[in-house]
C-alpha cells in the first residue's frame, strides 16, 4: 500500500489554505491529537509557517513525515533544485519525506520535471518522490522514466468521484494513490447513504468517508483547524467497514463531483 501506510503516515494533515497563526494553531492541535504527517506545497505559501510551527512544538525530525510539492513554474531544470532547496530552508529541514511534482505543467515537459525530481532524490533532498494530478498516461510515463519508486500520485479522491480507472492503473504500475479533498471539503457529509452507514457504526459521516478511502489502500490528507475534527479524523484509523458497506459507498462515484476542476485550476489535465 506504499510508503505512507508503511510509515504510519496514511492519515496526514492537509495544510491548504492555512497560513500564519491559523496554521500554527491547527498544526499544534493536530500534533497533540497524534498527527505526525503534514502535507504542504510551494503553492500554499505556508512552508515557512509549517517549519516554524513544528520548531515551536519541538517535534523530533525522526517522528515527522513531511510532504511538499514543487510549483509548476519551478519544474524546469533551472529552477527545480534551487526551489526544492528553498522549500527545505523554509521548512527548516535537511530533507523532506516525500517530494511531489504538484501539477503537470503546460509549459515544461513531464520528462524534464521528472528528471529533476529524480535528481532531487539522488541529491538527498527527498527520501521519496512522487507525483500529483497525473493522469494514467502520465503515471505510465513517470513509471517508465523514474528509477526510484513512485511514493504516490496525490489526486482528488472521495466517494463522490469515480477514480476506479485511475486506481486500477496505479495498482498495475505499483503506484499508491493519496487522497486530497478526502472529505470533498465537507460537501458530501449530508449524503443519506453515508448518513445511514454512519448511524449503524455510531460514527460521524466524515469517519465513514475517510475509512472508505483507507480501506481502498489510499492514504488521506484531510485538513482541519478544529481539535474535535482532527481527533475524529484520526479515529478513522481504528475501525473497519464491511465489504457490503464498502460496496454501497463505491456506488456514490456516479455523483461525479470533481472539486478541483478546470475552473478552479485551469492547468488541470484532461482527467481519465
Ligand atoms: N495536490 C493537490 O493538487 C491538492 C489539491 C487540493 C488539496 N490538497 C491537499 O489536500 C488537503 C485536503 O483537501 P481540502 O482541504 O481541500 O479538503 P478536505 O480535507 O476534504 O476538507 C476540508 C474541510 O473539511 C472540514 N473538516 C475536516 N474534518 C472534518 C470533520 N471531521 N467533520 C466535518 N468537517 C471536517 C474542514 O473544516 P474545519 O477546519 O472546520 O474542520 C475543512 O473546511 C489540503 O489541505 C491540501 O494539503 C492537495
């Protein structure tokens, strides 16, 4: 199931769009709740705030699992490595656990970005490398080009989006998926099927959604600023859904809800 599960990082705290004190407060609450894995990106402009928050907490480097992502504008040979080094400086780290290409760029060929990603790995800037928002064809290209294993393809993943094809291709290529917008930004928590399952397990709908993701072998990156929600999200680690209930949730993909679409992110590729 990949490095996130092997490292106990399958429940990661997302940090977008948090900054400054809001980020610091949320990271402290998350840490107190047991989160050790944090997801940031150059695009979020909060790497320095995350670095400061973790330094304030006094967290041991060895217990942390930090993912960051290279901005599309920094994917070229001239900017990739210097920008990764700037990210490390901002995060106050010698290396990140996972470094991702955040988005395929319309201006820079994937080959160039991936060769720089590989170089970042070889230079020790990242323990593991991966991709985000890559289509099936792009994942195939990455698997063919990269020598190091691909830690993940971080993509939108929740019960209202049918990612069956992408998941099957990822499984075939040995690439794990990591879920962003795992709670669909809260938009699916009133769904009657999810609510009915939640009632039977005496768990909130958010835990049912996160559990479905984890039981698909996909790591999750929920963002929350609230202690109760952070605690609740971690509690998705400690129960199981039956096969029948997993199947009920699988059917919700026909809702076809894509939150990060071309309107929100014009450089998004044509999804599978
Ligand atoms: N790779 C990419 O291109 C990409 C794109 C988008 C996002 N991401 C990453 O994925 C992370 C998560 O995505 P997201 O923040 O867009 O969406 P999300 O995690 O699906 O939803 C976040 C929202 O859900 C609420 N929430 C969290 N836990 C809850 C709970 N237990 N019950 C009820 N509501 C809850 C939060 O509010 P409260 O603060 O009130 O709890 C927040 O408003 C981001 O932070 C970022 O790290 C990556």
